[in-house]
C-alpha cells in the first residue's frame, strides 16, 4: 500500500514538474516517508519512473481487457477506452515528455507497451469489420501506423499550443474513427455522441 502511495505521488509530481526537476527528496517529503524508506522500495529515480510507467500501462491494459469481455462492439470499445483514458485527472507537462528521452529503458517500455496496444487495436479493428461497423476495404496496417502517431497527440507538437490538449486528442480521434466507420458504424457513433452529450 505504501509503495502504491509513493508511485501515486510520483505521478503527480512528474506530471506537474517533469522528471528532471523532481528529486528523490521531493518525492519522500511529499509522500511523507523517509528517504531510507523510499530507497527501500526504489534504488533510484529511474527505477521509480519504470514502476510508474508499469502501473500506468497495467491499469490501461486491465481497462481494455474488461471492455473486451463485455458485449460491446469494437467501435464502442474504442470510444469507451478513449473516454476512460482522457478522463484521467493527471495531465503530463511538456517537460515530462522532454525529460523522459533521457531514460532509454523508459522509452523502450513505452514503445513495447504501445506495440502491445496496437496489436490489441488490430484485433479490434478486424472484429469491427466482422460486426459491420468498420469498412472492410481499408488497409489496417496503415491504420495501425496512424494510430501509433495518434498516440503522440497525448503530447501534441507546438503547432497545437493554443488548443487544449484533450480537445486536440479527441478531435483527431473522432475524425480518425469516423473515417473508418461504415454507415452502421457512423449511426452508432452518433448515438454514442448524443448519449454522452446528455449524460448526467
């Protein structure tokens, strides 16, 4: 429980200030633990960063797995997963994305997990074709590459700086999803949008 608390505090601090500006002293102080306790769990800041990333990806994977076990269409799974992802209270600052490049193992972890989610997305896209919600005459290998680039929009480039990050992501996501939908898929998408709009 204490380890999870420290990881939660680390996420909060890294999200607000980036990795480089946050020291192990800062984390220990904010978490209300001694440095000795902190180092009992984590050898250094990089190990803590890796644990934080593992926690994030495990939670995201569990969320997606739960959705795939329900009776949702592939389109609904994409929509609900995106909604869950974007509803997270933590938004990482620009410095975090710049700082993480200094940690090769962390970058590898991100790429490995991205590939895992892309593999799951490919299975969902094919499922959606079978359900009649996604167009069958689309090269889904190219779509997977586009989805890979879409993930970078969680940290948009400077050209989007005057727009809210969530708005940028959701706009691109909806254009992307609508573009691969059949007429039946678009009707389902419209019903979802209306339902979301009037959700209490």
